[in-house]
C-alpha cells in the first residue's frame, strides 16, 4: 500500500486559520515577532501558541503513542523573552520539526511537564540551531539534530500523522543529516538528564550542563536557574548526566560541557564524535567529575575522524569529588592528535583509585606541556589527597614529544613545568604509558612520574610495537624520564605462517630499537630496556620457487652522555629470533625457465646491547644485566621430484645465514651495581636439502642464459672457491645444496671507564651452530641431463668473551666464559652429496661435497694490544677469577654415488661421475690472561680451555661418465685443532688462593676413500684418501706467581687420525708405453698419483683459507685468531717445525711434546685385468698401470705442552706445584 505524503502547498482550512491568526499577531506586534520571537506553526500539527507580554506558551494536541509533535516553519526565541514548551503528561518525548529557518534562542527556552521544568525535547531543523550568548535552554533532556530538508518535508504523511519510520529514525539517531547544518551553543543549555547534539558541524562556546537542578518561583518560569554547579558542594544529583555530540564535520569547543556528579552519584558520561576535526580551544572545560563524597569521576570520550587538538587553556576532567575513584578520559582521532597544552584529569580523591586518561590516535604530537593538576590541588575539600591519573598515550604509528615539552603525572604545589621537575611531591604520582610503533622524546623533553617526600612514584612505560614489517623504536634524545618502575620496550614482529606462506618471494624486515642518546632515566624501582625482533616466515606454496630474505635486528644502545639510575634490578636486553622455511613444491602447476626447483633462505639476524661513549649506569640496590640473545632456525628444501616428468634443470637449495650477537660496554662508559652480568647467547639451526628432478640437469647455452639464467649455475659460480677441484670447477649439477653459516657472538667489556660491582661480575658468551646439507641427485634417471650432486657446508663461528685491553673491572670475583650453551652441546656441520645417473657430460665431478668449518672460541682478560704499557685491569676484591672456554664440534662429510641393486638381467646401476669430498676443520679454543693484563685481589684464579673435535670424511666412487678425466674418488681432510690456556707476561700475579691452568683437547679425523665395487661401468682411476691433522694443546705460565694455595699447570691431548683408501673394481688407469700417466681427453699430460695427492691437499687448504677470510670480515674483534688458525699450513714439514718451536728446549720447566708419525693404511682391491698384464697388488709396479688404484696418506702432528716460562718464579704457600702434560695419539 502506497501512502501519499502531505504537500506543503496543500494547506487545510484548519492550517489556514492558524496561519491567519499568526499574521494578525505579527501585524499587532511586528517588532517583537520579526526581531525576536518567531513561532510559526505550519499546520501539520495541532500546535497552540499563547502570548502574554514577553512570555510565550506553546502546546500541542498531536500525540501519537508516547510522542507529542509540533511542526513549525520557523521557531526562534528573542532576547528578553521566555518561551515555554509544554510537554503533554502522557508523552515521553516532545518532537519539534522546524522546516524553513534556523532556530535561534536568545532568550529563555523552557520545557514544562507536570508543572515544572522537565520532559524530553527534540528539535529537528535542517537549517541549524543557535543558542546565543544570552540564550538559555532549560529542559529535562535535549536532542538537537540537523536532518536533511527532505526528511523534515516528508516527516508527516498527513496533518497530524507523522511517518512512523521517520519517527523511529529520529529517535534512534539514524535520520540522515544535513552536512551543512550547524549547531552553535554560545549561551547556556541546562538539562536534568541528557543532551544530544547531532549536526553537520557543532561549536560549543557557551555551556552545556547535564545534571541540572532547576529552581525558580515565577509561575511563568521566567526566573528558572540551575542550582547545581561544576564544583558546588551543595549539588543535588539524582542520576548521572549524559551529553552526546555527533557532527559530520568539525566540532569546536571553547566553552563548558559538564555532567558532574553529586553526593553518592558519580560524574556523568560525555561523548563527542566528529566526522572531521575536533578542536578544544582555550576556555574549554569538559567535565564529568564527581562532586561531594562517594562521587567517582565519570567518562569522557572524544573522537575525530581526521585530526584533534587540545590547546592550552582547555581542560578535560573526569576526576572524583571529595572521595571517590578517578574516571576515564579518552581523546583520540583517526589521524593525528596534537596535545598543545590542554589538560586531562582523572584523579582519584580521598584515598580513591587513580583513573585513566587515554590518547589513542594514529599519531600523537605533544607540542606543549601536559601537567597534572596545573590548576592546583590546594583547594580540595578537607585537604583530600589526590591519586594522580594514569596517562596512556597510545598511537598506531608515532608519538613525538617535542623539544622542551614536559609530561608530568606528579602532584606538586606549583603549576609550572619547572615545579614538576624539581618541587617536592604533595601526593602520589600517576603512572605514565606511551605506546606506538615509534616513540620519540626530543631534546629537553621530560616524562615525569617520580615522587619524593614519602609519596609513591608512578610507573613509566614506553612500548613500541610494530607488527608485520618495519621498525619499532623508542628514542630518548637528550630527554629525561623519572618514575618508579621504568620500562622501555620495542617489539617488532612478522608472522605470516598462514597468511602469505603461498607467496614464492617473501622479504620480511623487522627492526626493534631502544636508542638512548645523552638521555637521563631515573627509576626508584626497577629499570628495563628491552628490544625484541621476531620473524616467522614461510614460502611453502605450490610454485617451484621459494625465496625468503629475512632481516631481523634488535638493538639497545645507551650512548652519548646518558645517565641511567635505578634502585632495583636493571636489565638491558636485545633479542632476535628468525624462523624461516623455504620449501616450495608439491605438484607444481608451473615450471621455472632455467631450473627445476629453487629454494633460497637469506637470513640476517642481529641482537646488540650496548652501553657506550661516556654513559653511566648506576644501580644502587640491584643487579645490572646486559644481555643479547639470537636464535635462527632456517629450513631450505627444494624437492623437484614432485614436478614429475615436466621438471628439468638443476635443483637449488641455498641457505645464507648471518647471526651477530653482541653485549658490549665500550667507550669510556661506567657502571656500578650489586652484581654485573654481560652476556651474549646465540643458536643457529640450518637445514638445507636439494633433490634432483628425474630428468636431471643440462648446462645452459649462452643463448639460454641470456633469456633465463639458471639460479643453480649462478650459485655454483658464486661459490666456485668451494666447488673447485684441482681439475676445475663444477658448473652444472642436478642437485645443489649450499649452506653458508656465519655466527658471531661477543660478550665484551671494552670501556676505559670503571665497571664496579659489589658482588660478582660475569662476562659470558654462549654459542652453537648446526648445519645439515643434503644434495641428492639419485632421482635423476639420466635420460636427458646429468645427475650430479653438489653439497657445500661453510661455517664461520666466533664465540668470544673478554675484558678488553684498557678495561677496568672492580668486583667481588670475575668470570669470563666462552662456552657452548649446554654441557653436551656442540657445533655440528654435516654434509651429504649423492649423484644419480647421467646422460650428459658431468664435468669434473658427479658428487662433490665440501665441508669447511672455521670455529673460534676465546675467553680472555686481554693484554696490551695497543702498546700503551698495560692491558685490562681487574680487581677481584677477594673473590675468585675464572677464565674458561669450551668448544666442541662435529664435521661429517659423506659423498658418493647412488647404487640401485642389480637385477637378474641387469647389473647394478651406479650414480655418474667422480666423487670428491673436501672436509676442513679449523678449531681454536683459548682461555687467556694476556700480556700486560693485571689481576689483583683475587682468591683463586683458574684458566680452563677445553676442546673436542671430530672430523669424518667418507667418499665412495661412481660410474664412468662422458669426458671424466679426473681421479674418480678423492677424500681430502684437513684438521687444525688448537687449545690454549695461557697466563701471559706481566707483573707478578699475587693470589690469596690457588692457581690452575688447564688445556684439554680430544680430537679425531678419519678419511675414507672407497672405489665403487658394483656396476659394469665403474670409473677408472685411483682412490685417494688424504688426512692431514695438526693438534696443538698448550697450558702456559709466562709471569711470576705468588699463591696462597696450589699452583697447577696441565695440558692433556687425545688425538686420533686415519686415512683409508680402497680401490674400485675397475682398478687404476693404464700407463702409456713410456710408463707415464695417460693423457687427458684434451691431449694434455696426465698426472701421477703424487701430483694428484699434492693437488688435492692444496685444494683443501685453499677452501679453508677462502672461508677463513669471511671470518675476518665478519668479526674484527676475533678476526686475527680465526684467520690465523684457518690459514695454518697443514703440511707435514711446517707442522713439524711448529712442534720444534714448542720443544722442551724452550721451556723453563717440564715440557712434553708428542708428534705422531705419518702412517698409511691402503686396501688395494684386485681388479680384473684390462691389459695383458695383471697386477695383483694394484700398485702399478708391473709397469702397466701409471697411477695406483688406491692411495692413502695420513699426516698427523700432535703437540702437547704444559710449561712455565724460563726464569719465572712460582711461589706457593702450600708448597704444591704441579706441571702435567699428557698426550695420546693414534695415527693409522
């Protein structure tokens, strides 16, 4: 059914009569009607108007349900006039529709119900609503809206018949608004209950009072006033008032909006929401505070869809009355809130709890002081105490506190920022919290929540949080923070374990930073500075490509002339965690142009905690902890077997992981605490696996590279130093798995300033790395390409704890410790490479495995490195000093060809090409008090260095392939293991107790080269096993000692090495007629066994040196040790010369050295004759074979020394002096 709406032009006789009456009135009183009061009913309601002098009474007979209605073409109240709107007693609401002109109230507008001021009054006027400077509105409740013109025109279906739908929209607040409608309050609006203003724009320059109590004696209500006030002790409030202001555009306030409480009634609720901006100008007083006893504060919520500003001279107050809890204030915006001097209060009173003030937009700029109680608390009733509000600044992006700005939650007598900085407390301080992605305290700014004079300070929390990607940062630049417990944290997190794991390329970057530059932080309780960065990322979609580049960095840096003071425990901590999984695959819907599958993990994870420059940290009643932690878990898996028959090309799995963890005190920074700990801890777990496609790989032509270069071939070129044999480099392979792991961990006191600890001091570094590499070409069928496999595992590990040259430490004992994270922990590098069948030229190798570990652990009280005349200085103040290092490693390499068992009709199928395994381990463990370092006041001193290292290299040969001209089986191992416990040169060491230095090392290296024993197309040539092991263990005293207890120097070594070579069923190569090695396919001269052995040994040394260069670039502090150790020449002669240099002749007391002879174990498997001659022993002595079928070379040099340097004096009050050297060697 369609209802027709009444047209404004169709005026009924009744409406014309009323209109005529009004015309008469206007003629009779033209000045009053035109210039002041205008009341023009439009005939759509039964509205009656009566006038007596300056008093107008308006009543209605149109009542529908609980609603009464008036409809006007114009309605205004002139100055000096009183208009009384009479609300029928049966009606809950009086709805006034005004169509044609703005409503202006310059006199008094009252709503009268049941003979007194009251009733719910509504005004709907699209043209706006004005309460002039002299205007007053007194009602029970007031709602003013500016709907659209169409809404008011169509509000009635017929005279006296409002549209129920329109009524429902109006009452529910969903009527469409006129965006240009303005509500302007310059006078006073007094309501007993609530106020709602809803318009295009709203400006409150006068006052809005919710919770009014009306008094007056005149029967015409001309003397009505509000007897309640903002701070009146005589307020009578029945229930909480409510004020709701909603604008499509801007809201500006420079007057009063109040909903105060009363005795036993809390403050009211005030809400302001602007579709544009909110401006709180000078003169603003928005109050929902309590009044009287048992009157808590109310709530104030202010929101702008764009920006908001609170200027100086504005106040938002939700404090309690004389007794009660503080309320809640929120001032926020979608974009930026500027705090330009406005005040926000939510104080508890008379023992009540503190309330809360929350500022939570996208960005916050604090451009002027925010001072709690700038108006003063001295006039509180009965001298009630105030509990300061808790202030929280919470921004999605940034909080900036401008230069020289103070934010204070302190209660002090003065009103200036200087008073808040230095005056005595008059009450407890409120807590202060700032939360954003970036928090910046500019130069001269202050956050003050401290207290004195027996009062309690508030906590200060600065929390920077960034989710997804980017930087979370707290910056304190020449700024001041005071409080009870002070916490600065930065948390950056990226977690896409579900949302974006299907993406083939992911580049997460998370950075968390705490930067204190010449800042001052004073905590009467605990102090916490913590930066945490976390990445959890996956690339595990169906694409054959998965690439992750993850950068995580966490940093706490206290620098410049910063001053940090705390009474309780103080922690400075950084933590970086990366979990990365690149594992593309599954039934691939697409193929890559140059490869069958590619998985790449590039991870850079950094955690650094530093106190530097001239900074000072003082902890009067607790411990000081400087810690840095780092954890990386990277899994890189490329499995091209799932690609089925369509997949062709190389399969690449590449892991490049760099982990840097540092806890440092440097510059000339000083610390003072009850206990001091400087600790760095890191773990890296890397798993890298590549499995070839069934069709294998073919070398790309120049044209193919120009269009779509193979990632597999590019990576082989990048790592050519580690994939090069004496016969050339590998440039094509079906399965390539490469891991490059760099883990640098440092705990360091390097400052020239004094570090003072009443208790013990500890400098501790803990680190471990595990890397597993698998290159599997066994799935290659050989129908198209080659099934060659390359596995490369590189590790550069530096674990160092030190008190550096020129550093000074005074503590009750000192521990300098560089160890594994657990007692049974170890660094593990395990590599496997397995070749499959091939139809193409495999180049120099079918299976190549390179395992290089350069591993350095150092604990040191450093000596005079800069030749200044002195090294580190330690005063142990009667405590024990321990310098300990522990290093354990496992390097395991397995290289060979896949073997498919023989059937009844076919021989065994053997993977193609030569098998080459290069395993290099350079392991250094040092515990040292360096030359020129001084230790005074110590009880016991212990130097302990312990190393445990195992290397295994197992290589099995493969089948003959096209143009294979290299030695088919090569296993080359180089092991250089050094463990040292040393007291360097310097002034006499005086000890109250005992001295112990112990160097202990267990090492093994086993190399096995086995020729293939199955198949009918086995590669011909020698099996070479080369094992070169140099083990050095030293415990040494190079200065005088006067000890109150025993003195013991001990060195212990257990070294085992072996080389085993087994010939293949094909035997060695056939010599030429001139008894020379056969020529290469290109016609050049072949190599003898001796030449091949030398070449393979040189290649292993080069691989170690190249990797060691990375150590020098990665860690300047440990570069010398790592590079020097890795560059040690494992040649037998030079190793022997090194042993001679440490011979007993150079020792002042009891030195023992053990050097093992080189022994070879060779298993020459007899091969079927391929010429006229049969060499049963396979040695080639019969002249028919130019190269032996199996060659094993083992060079083992082990030196174990416990010594006291010549002419050094050792005095022991107990009389006990022990120098022990124990060596066990087994070289086979």
